[in-house]
C-alpha cells in the first residue's frame, strides 16, 4: 500500500491549446483537479512540468490554481526526466513513488515514465488523469508504460489507498472532493 510520505505527484504538460483538444478534456481537467487537491490533503508534493511554455502556452488555469505551491518546471525534451530541475527536486524530496498524470499519454507521459523507471523510481500511472488527442494513442501509451513496470491506478483508487481509513476530517474532505 502506498504511504503519503513515499509519494510525489508529477503533472505533465497540461497546458495551452493541447490541453483543450485531448480526448475528454473537461473530464481530464476535473480528474486532475480532484487528484491534485486530494494528494495535497496528505501533504504530498505536487510538481508540474511545462513543455516549451513560451510556444505551447502555460499550464491550464484551473490546474495551476489547484496547486498550492505552483512553480512549474520548464522543459524542452519530451521526457520530464531530462529537466535537471526535476531531477534535483526528486533527489531533494527523497521519495521514490511518483504519481503520474498529464498529457500526452503516448509521448511526454510515456517518455517521462520510462526514464523514471530507468532511474529507480516507481511510477503510479493515474489512467483517468492522462489523455492524448487520439484514444488509440492514449491506450497504447498506457499499455507500454504498464509493460515496462508502471503501476496502474485511477484517481479514486489512489486517494482511498492513501487514506485507508473511513473516518476523520481528511476522509470527509476526500468525500467532498470526489462527489
């Protein structure tokens, strides 16, 4: 079972026009916001990546506003791992379980996942919080990440796994988020 103190949420490239044209964009944004607000109830750090924001646009406003300490890491490689700032933050945090969400599933999320695995991290792929422009690409990206060793989860499963107990203020806050 996942423990909050082992985890970091990594939100990949939910930005610009692309965030509006991926499959089920509105549902994706809803799930991402629930995921972000949910993990923050457990004091799990949230790291946000942006691919060439000067060309592709900034992180979606709704997503950025849901992150308590929003300080995105800019990158130009498809894999977020190639951004030295990400490597430094993950090293400083010392947490090996990476909750992975964002777009596009088959490109930036996939390549980031592969390199996280190659560098000793365990990605937990939140499959209802990733998307691509084409459904076939999303499904292929998910399949490839699972093949190479990512653990599949979804927003509710992940949050309840972190919670484990059906009582208390955090549980009530979680229920409010999910409903």
